[in-house]
């Protein structure tokens, strides 16, 4: 009898990453430095779980369609919801909103592009650069969270956020370029 994919350890970790978003955002929105540190710890564990679930899926051969679907969604939810909460809370403002909007735009756009191409049986594999993009986004958000307690990190957090925004746009452009022939092709 096949195991329910919901109960595979990598999928449980991925679901936990999604659920971790709620306490992280709630803690950040309280505006208390101590709670922000707790949010940072939970966030770091959630971000690290992105590596852990993939590692365990490969090591234990626990692949599933559910995991392949949930993992990128968990990443996008973690980044998208936290970056929105940080902007709402006031940790990101002014010029920071440019990379914030770039990140959100790219994530929605590429998700829609993948959904559209899925109907055409065209698959866009995840590139290594896109994996680095996710890592840079996660690191930038960790430093921004810490900046709420250590204001001296303002410049490093801005640099990381802008680097993440630029890399996010670049990988979006790469996916668009790779999919372009399928977007302009005559449909039968």
C-alpha cells in the first residue's frame, strides 16, 4: 500500500514552513524588539527547512507530486507574505519598495507563466540561478528582520534587498526568454 504523501517527512517539513509564516508575521507586526528576535529564529528555521526538505526527499527517496507542488509555493509564500508584512509594518519603505515590488511581480508573473505553460506541456526547469535567487531573498529578509533590532544593519540589508530584487528580475527575464517561443507560437 502506498504511503499518503501528506505524511512523508519532507512534505511535513514543507507544510511546517508554510505554517511558520503565521507566527513570524504576527510577531513582526507587534513591533517589539524581543518578539522580532523570536520571529527571526522561527524564520531562520523555516528558511533552513527549504534546504532540509529537499535534502531528505533525495536522501530518503521520498519524492511526491504534492512535495514538488508545495515546495516552491512555500518559498513564495514565505518571501511574499513576510516582505509584504515588513513593508506594511514600516521596516521597508521609500526606495526599498522598488525591489519589493520587483520581487512580488516576478514571483506572481513566473507562477502564472508556469501555469500557462503547464497547459501546453512545456516544462521550465528551475535553474541554479533561481535557487540562488531564493537563497538571497531569504538571507535579505533575515537581515531585514535583524535590522529591526540592530539598526546598524540598515545599509547591508538595503544592499541585500536590492541584490535580491535584481537577481529576481534577472531570473524572471531568463524564464521569459526561455518560454518566449512557446508564448508566440501559433496554437493548433
